[in-house]
C-alpha cells in the first residue's frame, strides 16, 4: 500500500490506486455503510483521509480472506465502538475458517467427480459420450449447488 501524505486529503482515484480497490467498489462500500462518507471539497469532490485509507485497507484484506460483508460490518462495528474482545473476533474468524474448509471439501468432491468423468472418456468418435451421459444421469452423485 502506497503511503499518502497530502494534508488536503485524497481523491477517490488516489485512494483507489493506494489500496488497489476500484473506484466503483469504494462508492459501493460507502452506499452500504461500511466506509464512512468522506468530506467534500468546495467543488463537491470526495476528500478522503488517512483513516479512510486504513479502513479501506482493512475491508480489502477481509474480502481477500473471503469474509462476507455482514462479518466485515460486525468487525468494523466492534472496532468503531471500541467494545471488542479477542474472543469475539476469534469467533468470527473461526466461523470463516469453517466456511473455507467446507468450500475446500466441496471443491475436492468436484475435483473427484470431474476426474472420474474425464477418465471415462476415450475421446473417440462414438455416438454416445460418457461425460454427457453422466451429466444427464439422475442417479449420478449429486454435486453441491
């Protein structure tokens, strides 16, 4: 993350470049209330502070770790109220970890199913394709939705 040092504040473009978060995403985060509205210049342009940069970096990191917006909102609420315990944060993180592990298990099942389907195919010119047949088969193992 590039340091921002302007005493006047930072445009949305500068904030975007410094954090790697797209301008449209920053505006979305403002609309849904996880990024506070910045002050405005006399011309009506947004002017962000270093605190905005820190908060947006926090949000970006949480999203990179797969946290849903509701969990990010909960974490930010705890931070904003200064009423946060490590136990509460730990509970949110371990819940996210369980979700990641569940998704990994789903992906492992998908990999096994796709591998089995690919192994059935001789890649020849037969009138029936075993992969297509498997995809149409109601008795085939059900995949996660």
